[in-house]
C-alpha cells in the first residue's frame, strides 16, 4: 500500500466484532435447523410377467384404470405408460423420511413410469420407475400440515408390487 492511501490492513474493533456476531448468528441458526433424514432411493422395480406382450399390455392398462391412476402418456408401440402426478398419503406409496427423529406424515405427490417389453413369446419384462415428493407434511401424527420445505421421497414398493400381483393374476385368467 502507498503511504498516502490511509487504508490499514489491521482489522478494526468494529469489523472484528461484526464478524464474530455473524459467525455466532450462523451457528445459532444451524443449531435450530432440523435434520431431515431422507430414505434411500430404491432401484427401479423389475419383474417378469408369464404372458405375451399383448396380454400383459391389456392387463396393465386395465389395472391402472382400475386403480384410478391418472395417465399422462401411453405408447403401446414403445411399451411406455407414464402416470400424471397424483396425491397419495405419505407412507402408502412414498417414504418421505424423518425430521429430527419423527416420521413425516401427510401427503405426497407421486408419479410412475411403467416400461414393458417382450421377453420371448410367453413372457414380458416390466420396469416401474417412481418419482415422489412431499406436498404437505407434519412431524409425527399430529400438528398442522406444512407445504414448505419440499422433501424428496422414496418409493415404499407397495404400488409396484401390487401392480405386478394384479398383472400376474389377470394374465392367468
């Protein structure tokens, strides 16, 4: 620095006090923050249905209609069915984790994408991908539902397992 600049590289009492106050404030806020423990995201659900592609596809469309799942896209030639987002109780299809040791309860927004492909003339491979997040939640069984913050959720596997069970039962008939 030049002698005429008047600036000093030595911190002043005011700047040191301000910095300490900022650090103390940040630590206090961090101490008040609640720890969210997210569940581990499972891999896509895969199964093989003991029936040809046409029979499995028809059973799949009927099963989703029977469960009243809103569909966004259906493409038989490519073997893809995508659901629209719909609301489900947390812990039915979606595990949204814990907040400070309390299980999250409330509502989740869920959607599924089902892929089907022939595996020979008498079998069809199915894969179900899921995407889920909280819509409104509370800690534990009581309290007001809160929309914010939004937490990602993981599939419980119930929707997928139920769908495959219905498909296997349908193609037997």
